[in-house]
């Protein structure tokens, strides 16, 4: 009996030793040697893991940077330009200058502009509400105001205004990570250039209905009249599916489009108040002094 136990112990020990040796050589054969620069680059990144770079997190972004030979297509919206230059220096690359972006809410369907027609009483989720109905105002493209964008933001850069029921983006906190853009089921949030002196002009509407139905649900909806398109000297405005859109890459901030909009669907942000001539249309209320 004792001999049997001794043989069993010896056999098991031998199998363990042989297995360990095999595992060691397999590990050596297939081991991955990580580039030490990945840790250096990761330390220079903010560690927010917001996904604004288009990758899973800061570690994945650091790995992508180390592997690339051109940083022009890789950018961390949270990092300051100085940090990206430091990373470029570590990798022996050149960091391209990126114009700062910001999230904008392209909807003015407030409780005043788009009065409530029905009552939504279900899960507090924009994604859920979007799947169920057109929304309380009846506009199938309007903001639902249930805060999916707020929940998605890791930088406390967006909140729901209690008076209007619409999301408001903080110029100071927004890093243009794009999380709110992804979270919005109605695609009313867009990343646009912050612009010189934080000045921006955009059509604050995404409703593609024809003018009559659109205006019935919201008094400041774009009705697709095309007046802004004709007025723009830089061909920065296009009209498609009853909706005007201002290309921020082409727009020169000349401000000629906003006064001709009959519904005040075009917003001018952070511009000085202009003098309104008696025969000019009213200027939108969101225009404010810089």
C-alpha cells in the first residue's frame, strides 16, 4: 500500500514537472514583448477612457500611437495640444494642429417653442422613448429631454435646462469626446468647430418634415425655404430633405444667413449684438455679446 502511494506521488510530481517545463517553453515561444513607449505615452494621456479618440480607451490609443508612423489621423480630444506635442516628441513624430471642437445641440424644441401634445410616462431614457413615440411635442426629430446625453458625459459638460427641457453644453467643460453625440438617438447633437472667439453659426433644427408639419410642431423649425442658401456668398449652406445645413468648414461667420431665416432656426452664438434696421427680420434671442 505504501509503495503504491509513493509511486503515485512520484508519478504526479513527474507529470507536474514535465507540464511546467512544457508551459515554460510554450510561453517563451509565444510571449509578446510590449513596446516600453506604450507606458510612457499612456502616462501622458488624461486617462479618461472616454472613447473620444475612436478607440476603447487611453491604453488602446497609446498602443495605436506607438504603432503608427503618422499622427494626422489620431487625436485625443481631451488632451491639450502641448500634451500631444510631448507624445509626438517621444515617438519621433509630428503632432498636427487640430482646431478645437465643441458639441452643439441642434434643436430649439423647448416647452415654449414646441408645446406638449401628449404625456410620456415610461422609462426615463431617450433611447426607449425614441423607440416608442414621436415625443411629447409631436416632432419626430426633436430632443426628448430625458438626459441620455447627460449620463454619457464623463466631464460634467452637459445638463438639462429645467425651463426649456433641452440639453445645454458647457463651453468650459466640453472636450468634444463625442459621447453625447453617440448617446442621442435622434442625432441632434453634433461636434462642430468652436470657432474664433467661440463664435458659431448653425441651423438648430434636424427636422426633415415639410414646412407645414414642421412649423405646426415647433415654431422655430427649419421649413426648408432655401432663403439662407441663396444668401450665403460662400456656398456653405445646403438644402436637403427640407432641411438646411451649414458646413462649418466653409462658413466664414459672415452672419448674412440668420436675418433672412423666417423662423429663427439659425443660431448665432457669442457674437456681439448687431443693430437691427427697421426693415430687417428680428435676430434670434440666443445671440449674445462676446
